[in-house]
C-alpha cells in the first residue's frame, strides 16, 4: 500500500503492534528507502491522543537539540543523545484516505533496523526469558535519564509499562514509543506524577529481571543490593529523577563496573 501526503509517499508494510487507540505499521519512504513507524488512530475519536503525541514529540526534539548545542560548547565532540530515547516526529496529518484518522510518521534515531526493536514485555510474555541484572542496568539508566529530561519541561510520560518500552538488546537501544497518554504541565510535573513515572519504570524493569511485582521478591538472589534498589524506587522514591539517576549509576558502577557488558537473557 502506498500512502501519499503532500509531496511525500510512504510504502506501508506489515503491522507490528496494536493498542486500544492506535495501530503501528512498519513503513519506508519511497524516495530514500528509510524505515519509519506509522502510528494511526484506530478511530477518529483517538485522533486527539496522537495529536498530543505529535505536539510533545516536537517539543522534546526542540529541547533536545538545544541541550546538544549547549553541551557541545563545554564538551566538543560529545553528545547527550536525549533524542535516542523517544521517536522523532517526521510527519503528522489527518488522512482522507484513512477515514479522517490521524497518522504520525516516526523515526527512531540511530536505529537502522526497526524490526530489532521489541517491547520489553516480549521477552517474558512471548520468549519466557528474563534479563540479567547487568543488562537491566542500561535499560533502567536510560529510563531515568529520559525522566530527568522530561519532568523539568513539564512533561509526564504516564505510560512506562513494559509494552511501551522498546529495546534492542544487541545495540543497547531504549525508546519509549507511545506518547499519546502523556500529560503536560505549565511548570515542572507535579510531585505525585513524577513519583508515578519513576514507579512505573522501576516496576517494568523489576518484572523484566524476573522479580515479583506483587511481593517485591527477586527469587534468583533475594538479598542482592541491586534488585532491592530497583524495588525501593518502585515504592519509596521522592519524585526526583535526576537524583535517582545519579544514585542509580553510583550503584551500577560500583556493582558492575563502567565498561560495556553484552546483554544476557536467561530462561525463566
């Protein structure tokens, strides 16, 4: 199927995901063959959510670009790469061909093969796998990095479950995909919602390592300091993602070191 918008055409390929308010298809540009994700509202009633996502993704990208410019002045040749953690909005429009439903065309920065990005939930639910503690280190770290970036802007994700966290185990990529449920505030996100975003991220990671989110028990090593830290974030965090991010990496570096550790999955 070919989808046209203004002077641009996209070749729509297979469906890769579906939720209550939207479906997601792999697509590519006709002119440059670049891969994208096409997010389309399931009904016009859900157009508003995708419109909200488009607005927020634009805001995030603009702020990320500004941060990169400022960071480069002090650290030439280095990057912060906040924009690796959320999709880049390529286009957003109401499609006459698709019954007046809104469509968002999304790119994932530095991801050459989108099919390698899978929901974190897939490992447990489909493959019956858990991830090692060391592997969860870069996932949780990037989620806290994202929240430390969005919360001061007055943006709460409000959907940090394992279905919305895309990962590439080989290349250590993490992307929070859907922003249609997110919420904006005039100033910084309110404390209760900041805490909830951190709670949701911690619970998703705790579940991915094989922990029981009902009891807080990590049965494979019940007394491990790392798993206890993750569970504590899920129940006793103070809503400060930047502080949690700094404390988290102090622990991770002390326990696992600073170097690159290949990802590892283990049967449940």
